[in-house]
């Protein structure tokens, strides 16, 4: 799994956990909704600055978005 895929999966997971749509995350992070979708699908490489903005909206540390998610309990 690539870092883009890991970040995209984690952004989607935390966004949904917070009950945010792609549109609302995009508005709060001052990005476009299509860009958020491309990040979640690992179609774009995200900059550290943008990753920090998304992490702030999602209320998580940046490193959490880059860490492979373990489905084990």
C-alpha cells in the first residue's frame, strides 16, 4: 500500500467518524470537494501543508493520517 493510499484511507475514515461530508471537510480546510475526493482515492499526492490543514479539521495528529490502520482489536 502506498503512502497516498494510507493517507487517503485514513482521511476518509476519520472524516466519516466525525460525520463530515467531503464537502464540509473541504470547506473547513479551505480546499475543493473534488480535491478531497482525489486525495481519498489516492489519485493526488498531498502536501504536508494541506495534510496539516485536514488533520486540524479532523482533530488528529498528522502522523495518525500517515500510519497504516490496523483492523485488529
